[in-house]
């Protein structure tokens, strides 16, 4: 069932609330939630925010995931795109973030799109929860991501320990 109403979600001993207007596509394999975001001005495609939970101690280290996400973007010259990373505390939880853009190649492997897509951006975050890490990967056309950056920040700010 798809919903555009903000509802609380949970995994890894954490709860969060998706921003109003983001379409909840429900769970998928390895995903605690998937949100679809409509295209912003000038973009023909929308964006997607996957919220991944692989289980306690699963999914790789924070550093390995940040490096993997970085490797999925190239600049105009074909070199790895610049990325801004940081770590902060939100509601007592350690959150590591990444912001990068350029030509997006996806995750690689047999399920990857045939050709990299230009003009894409990634806002990513890893929230360290009591039951394991939650990985958020918000990807799509740069304009759509920029138009929804505050909503992504709102999503991050909603993470808290389950009561």
C-alpha cells in the first residue's frame, strides 16, 4: 500500500517519520522503507530514498559504505566526484552523512543500469542505532534532491530510539 501521509516507521531499535508528501512504497528486500519523491522543476525523473537495515552487525562499516557511495559518482572528467562528509549527533544518535553529485553509476553488478546517468545527486546518511545501523540513500536528479534537501534533513531529525 502506498501512502503520502507521514507515518512513523521503525527498525534497529529506532523510529522515524517520513516527510509529508513523500510517497511510501513500503518495504522491499533489505529495505525497511522506500520513499518516492516527485520530480522538481526541470527534472523529468523523480528521486528515491531507500532506508536499509540489514540486521545487527550487518551491512558493512560506516567508512566502507561512505567510500562505496563515493565511488558511484564521477565528475565531468571521469574522476571520482568530490563529496562532502560529516558526522553529527541527532537525538543522541551518531549520524554520518555524505553529499555528492555528478554522473551516477548505481550500485554496480548485474542489477545496475546499463549506462551511468548524469546530473544526479546523493544525500546519504548512516544512523547508528542500538540494534544496528540504518542506511539512508536519497538519489535522483540534482534539482529534485536540492528541492527536497530540507525534507531529508527533517527525516534525519526524526530518528530517535524506540520507546
